[in-house]
C-alpha cells in the first residue's frame, strides 16, 4: 500500500504530460509549459523517491531487495530513463 501511495504522483504528472500533448485547443506556450513542468516534475520526483526509499532500506539494514521493492525501483528508474531520453530528443529537435 505504501508503494502505491509513493508512485501516485507519477500518475498525476503523467496526466499533466498527456494534457499538454493532447489538448490542441491550448495556446502553444501553455502546452509547452505543461509538458516541461510535467517532465521536470517526473524527473525530480523519481530521483527523490529513489533516494528516500533507498535511504529507508539502508537504515533498516535491508541489503537485498525483495520483489515489490524491485518492481518499485524498476518502475521509477524506467520512468526516469524515459524522461531523460525524451528531454534529450526534444532539446535536439526543437
């Protein structure tokens, strides 16, 4: 249950990202701002969540990851890699 609460901000930020991508009625500046803020939020949140979660595991003395923690870290790190690659692509082509 704690992991679901920890990843719920990513769904909210994904909603903001999709809103920026799909709402063609918005002005160009508002769409770009929504996309940029959502991507920055996703990147910063993933880094912060991985850092805090790994610090909690370290303080508890847990050296090996169990399956739910592997999925949690895998999900967050996959999002982080995709956000970084997308940001590099968008910076290179615009």
